[in-house]
DNA sequence: TAACAACGCTTTTTT
DNA sequence: AGCGTTGTTA
C-alpha cells in the first residue's frame, strides 16, 4: 500500500507495529503483562478494515470474557469511526458459538429457540437424573458428575466415544448420567455452556457445507488470551480456519490460570507445530507498572519452571515500593486497607482506580463490611451472579416457560413458587408419567388434569397455574416483555409473597426484581432477552459511578488499576490448599502465575498483605476454635526484598464505631455482603475478639498444647513462630500465643 | 403439605 | 456461621 502510515500506527512501538502490519499466515504474539496486547489486537482489526483487506464481517475475533469483547468493540469503533457493532463476529467462544448454533440448530436436532442452562440448572437436572436412575447421590455427588461431564465436553467427547476403566465406578455412573443428560437436554430443547461449543464441532464435522460457509467467510482470525484456550476451543479454531491460515493468536504463558478448565500452556508451544511457518513476535515492553511493581512480579514468576521466557522491561520510574503488610486478623486487615485508602490514596487517585483482588470470592465479605461501616462506596464484580439469585431465577423461569413449554427445569422451579400446595409428591407423580411417556412436565400436567391420579385439591391449583401460563403466553404475543414480567410477577402472587415477608432479604429481592425490569429494557423483545442473558455474567452498568472495586483475581484478568490491594496472602489460602492437595507442584505453579497476574494489574501502588490469624467456617466445637493461626504465603518469601517495604508489625487496633453518615452513598445494588450486614445489625450481634497477649518463652523440647492440633513437642523456633511435632497431626508451624506449656516433668 | 428442627457440608478459580 | 437437605410433627 503506497500511503503514509495512518495515525493509529504512530503510537505503536516496532514490535507492536510489526504485529499489526503482518499480512498473511499464522502469527503468534507472545505478549507480556501490560505490553499493550489489546491495543495491538484492536489496531490490527482496525487496520484490516481501514485498508480494505477484508470486510469487517470477515474478521473473527475471539476473546475470553464478554467484558474484554465489549472493550475491544469500543476501541475498534473509536479507531475506525464505525459503530461498536462493526465487527459482528467479535465475542467469546461461547457467544460466537451461540450465534452459529441459533442458525444451524436443526443440524443437531435442536430448535433455534433453545434455552441455555446455567450451572444451577445443570446441577438440578443431574440430581433429577441421579434420582430417576436410582443412583445414590452420596456416592455419586451431582457436583462431581457435572464436573466430569464438563471435562469430557472440554475434550470434545460425547458419551459413545468415552472409555472408562471398569474399576472407576464414579466415572462409570457419571457416563451413565451423561448419556441420559444429553437426551434430556435435547427433549427439553436446552443446551449447557459446553454444548454451545460441542454442538458447533458436531455440525462442522457432519456438515461440510456448513463448515465451509464459515471457513470461506473468515479471512482473518484473531484470538486473545490464547494460553487459556482448551482442547475443544482449539479444535473449534482449527475447523473454522481455512487454508489461508491467517490466524493471529496472542498469549502469555506466565498468565495461564485456567488449567482447571482444561486450558494447557502447551497450546502456545503447539501452535507452531499446528500451523506451518508461524511468525513469532514478542512484546516485552511494559507500559503499565512502575519498576518496583514489575520487578516484584518478575522475581516471583522466576520461581516457575518451563517458561517460554520473556524479558519484560519498562522505562517507567521506580515508583513507590511495594508494601507488604502484616495484620493480626482478617478484620484488622480490612481496617488497615481502608485506612490506607483514606489516608494515603483518596487524595491522589480516583477510587474507581483502586481495586482489591482476592483469591476466592468469599474473601470480599470482610472488606464489604468494613466499607459499609465507614461509608466508602464499593462494587463487587462477579461474586453471586445477578441472574443466579433466587428471585431473578424464579422470574426468569416463568418467562422461560412461557417462551418454551418443554423447559422442565423452569416448570419444576415455579410450579410451587409461590406456594400453591403442589408439593413433592405431586411433582414426583408428574415426573413419573412424563418419563414413561417421554413428554415434558408441562404437557404431562395438562394430560393429568383429565385423569384421576391427582387429588381434586391439587388438581385445582395446578389447573389455575396452567390457565395463568396459557393467558400469559397469549399476552406475550401482543405485548412487550417488560409488561409481561410485571403481569407475571403480579398475577402469580410472587410480588405479594415477598411483600408479606417483611424481612430485609425480601426487600432486597423486590429491589432486585426492579433491577431486572430495568435491565430487560435493553432488549427489544422476550426472545432476544432470553437468548442473551444466559451468557451474560452480570449487569453491564457495573462500572458507573465512583467506587472501590472488589473481585477475584481471575475476574481481574485483563484489567488494570492505579492502586491494587492483594490481601489474604497466606499458606492454604494462596496458594490454595485444595490446589496443593490435588496436583502438587504443578498446581502451585499455576497459583504462582495467578499471583503474577494479580501483581501485574497494578500501575502505581501495590499493597500485599496477610493476617496472622484467620477466621474460618465450621468446627465450632468451642468458641475459640473458629480462629486459626496462619502463615504468610510462600509467594511473599519469593518476592525480591529490594522492591518491598515490609511492615512486620500488625496494625494497631483502634476503637471502631459506626459513623453517623453510614450508607449515605448510593449503593444501588444490594450485594450479599450488604444484606448480611443489615441482618446482623438488626440482630444487634456485636462481635468482639479477645486476645491474650501473655507471650510465653518456649524452648525446644517443651511439650505444649494447641487448641486445634492437640499436644506436641517443639522442634524449632523462629521468632514467634514455633515448629511443633504434634502427636496427632504431625509437624505444623504455629504462633506461640496459641500454645500452652504442659508440665510433664 | 407446610413449618420447623436436626444434621452435615461448605469455599477455589468461570464461560 | 450459614445453607441446603432430611426428618418429624401438626
């Protein structure tokens, strides 16, 4: 092309420019954290469109999350002056598969109006099948079966292709359920997340002419977060990529954090083998973080083996050192964090740019409570998904049933909500007949209204319900979906049920239903709404307003913030105990990559912290027992101290009280933490924690007692940490103040 | 059938 | 501690 570089190329460095301008053939971009990979991808798409190398609908661009997809759409729109839907085939593997499947549903025996089941529906269906197949759910937990089915689907395996060892009873039963499960889904005209991709694979394999439609159409393919794609997603890409091999993937082996979903780092290595003459470009300059943050991250990740090896560098200045703070317990940690925010950060940064990233979702709770108490606005991203809340699911199931009578799960959910005196016995009867005749619960109910099997009283309430559903169905043909929801909630008695409850939870539920009504307005009709919500993780306006962000590290992938807090860096929590137990060192390496992702989210300020004592669920044998001493994460030791400022002394506890301006900020969404807090306030449950500060000077060889671990002998002392060989639980490191000397001389 | 008590399990990470 | 599942009673 004989023209000067367009403007958008001027802001790129040489490697980035090379990646954008690369023309034909496979391209692998190894992009370090903060090296501008989104910029490269969006600019590459814009460049393809601007230079007319193809039409915008001939570009396939796959991202990992909807959030990433939306951001890319916006950025491409800005670069090209087109609207944000200029690239129609930009989305997640699941959303693009959904689009394909809606068009060719018949090829796998589905109707295009199929419903996408979420994890809860899936679990419920599996439980039903376990019951129907007389499999004991104690020996065959529905969760295991669901997990196993998912794993099989991630490997593109359908029941006939699966071989299970004859001694592996759990998997034999899981396979049995899998078969029935797929049949039931078909009858119900439903799919699960895995099916979206799996059905596409089946279609591509069985119908070459359909496969060719896509192969021929997509002139350029781009894949983001390639290190986190799994087997079936790679297969999917393979089947859709034409001989031109114009496939460009971006990935970072150090940020591979989804192996539990079947992702393999080796996909990056294999890319070169799968696609001949792959061009490789490394993006190693970081444009995000200060040197102190970047170097801390590098020192940590250097403890991993089998890395492709990149040299990430930055010409930013050193910035502040990374703080490592130690706190007495989780509550102190939350106080300490909020203190730093109020005293150090609030005057220099927008609080939208402050983020607290945790290993597991429940860890946000302590911070939520603290922020509510002192009146700092916050948002929880991810967490309990809006569409999975009970009241939202109930409402959706009414709509799902109106839309599709074969949706047994929806029918089952609403048949007795609100209470209509149609209990388990009745439902069981309907189930049996439905199974015998291979019909849906709804159709079976219709038939059973004429029969004698049901008691007259239950028959009456069932008749009423069916009559209502029929009326709503009729109504839905002529009027809007929002009005339909209102009518359904009103006439079903659902709203009345909640209003009669008069509890704070019920109020929050009514609020949530209002929220649902508002979000429905973003869709033009019922079908469009139902087709899209299943793939939506949360409501979109999340980012509005000035709020501190709380989320898991996984959810923070691809995001960046000026200030980042990383609390809970304790052995067992991070790296997580389960991951260590399940897969040992391999898993610890993945946890380490997760820690690396977490650190590299920060641009200017980073605060890592741990608590010396952590409250945890369960084992309330006595009141002291729900506190466990904890040890700093091994990842803290692995950070190069030159870049750190370590505060060994725990934050001093200060007198904590409710501020009068409590809750003056606009907390539009009622998060679970908020609800819990309200309930606790009502119960006037004030929690106080008492500490005993009488440190004892132990010596090696002393026999001591620990509240949790019992008796043992001290074999090593390191400051206030004592290594003890316990009679019952073996060697453990604990903190001295939890020990009592036993006089056995 | 509904309301209530007892029990046991939970918390990794997500499309 | 909190939630869902199971058992007991009216």
